[in-house]
C-alpha cells in the first residue's frame, strides 16, 4: 500500500486486508526496491515450502523430487473425494503418513480417524475388533464392545497391512463393504455404517491380483484409486533433505548444538540403497546425533541399521556412474570388515596403498 496519508488506523486496516507493507509518499527508490525484493523472496519461500511439504496433524511428508511432487498432486485430487484408496509401498516408506494426509485434506477431517493393523488380527479377534461383539458372545466377552469399523462411522477407517489377511477374513470384510452394514458377534441386528476406507500394504499389486491369495472382488472394493509411495532410493536429493530434517529434530531432542552434514556424509547417504527406506534413514540420523563428537557429521558418523545389511546384499546399486559404484563398493567392503583396511584391500583386489589413495579420493 502506497499512500500520502501516514495514518496509523489506515495502516492497520491495510495490513489486515492483506497488504504486505505500508509506504508513505514520497518514497525512496532504494527502499521501495528492497521492499519489493523481500515480498518476492517471501512468496517464493512460501511456495517452495508448500510444494516440498504436506503437513497433517503436526507431521510432514517431505519431498521435492518429481516422484513426490507427483504424489502430492494426486493427494490433492483424491483427498477431497470419498473414494476408497489403496496405498502401496515398501516397509518404511511412510504409507501411514499418506493415509493421515488424505484424512486431514478430506471433508471428513472433523470425524474420527481409526487405524487398525488387520494383518495382526486372527480368527475371533478379527471379527471382534472390527465388527464388535455382544456381552457373552464368546468366553472372554464380558461386556458389549463397539467394533473399529463402527467407531469410524462418518469418518475414515485406515486398514494397514490389508494384504496379509486370510481369504476367510477377506470374505467377511467384503460383505461389510458391499452392504455398508455390519453385525456384531452375538447378535443378528445389522448396524449401518458410513466410512471412507483407506488401506495399505507392502505386497506388490501383482501379488494382490493372484486370486489364490486375495479376492479380486475385494480389490475392486478397496481400490477405487491406488497410490504408490516411492522407495527412498528413487527419491534422489530428498535423501539429504530428509536427513537434514531428522538432524534438526534430534538436535533438539538430545539438546545438541547445531549439527551439519559434511559433503562426504551426504555422498554416503546418497549412495546407500535403503532397504529400510525412510525409517532406516531416521534411525541412522538419530544414532549419528547421539554419537556425534563434532558439529560436522562425517562418513564414520553415518552408520546404517545392521538389521538391513543382509537384505542389501545382492541388491542392485542405485547408480551406473563408475565413480559412485567404486565408492559404494569400497564403503560396503570396509563396513563388512569393520574398518580393517588390510582385509578390505584383499577382497577388493587392491594393495593397501591403492586403497588408501581411493579413500582419500572419495573422502571416506
């Protein structure tokens, strides 16, 4: 707002209406240009923050890579509808965060969000937890209980690990979804339910389509739209973006001074395969913050989960660049022998001197 009237009430009113700044005539050119630059910088920063993060319930889905931007665009289209959504992706990719994002962007965001890991439910427990039961329906049914599907009425039901339920359980679930009503164990009275269903699984879609393991009619019910959450190894620079995000979280949690990632640490993060995906990266960064001796984290500070190491063996490397391949191979062999240079050099077919030269070259 540019005006000849330096009135406080007018300035306050303009700012409330959305003005970024209030300038009084005659203005100074240098001052005006600086003000405009600041406005543009703030606007660019705001757009970048919005495009790289989807926020829900205090948690963030972070990503600037093309695959994540594509996921965000799909979320914006799908979330406001009532369509059932099937979320596919490997363990640790953040399928539960995507489910919560759909919920918080939906028209049902003020209604219940109920999550259940159906893969962990078996037999009577499956029916009791999902459909509820009447007192005396079975030995341990000491009181009436509302099932999770009924608890999600008018809201969203998130069924995680849907690919692990048995064919018998699938049939019972299909009946509820088709009829939009359920019957508690121990009664014959149907109860109408109105839910938006979100499901997730780490089982590949091709396996779900195998009728020996999963009913096709149930797939069509749960899969009006499917979303695939990409593995971390396919997200490029998002790896460093996420690492810095976790770094900030754990700096505060463990009351450390501000920490930084060295270029060599970033290279190590970028060249790892991440069989455990974002969850494994989070573990590595938390450990690095706890064990850090300096303000700058180096390659030795980045240690990946030993749980995933055997899974990584035999997996294809995420690059075809010869330098990256050599670096990754050297790091893996050195980790294998816990830093023993002689044994690592022997396996690599190098002399100790030649291996040391490569260590210096790649800042390992």
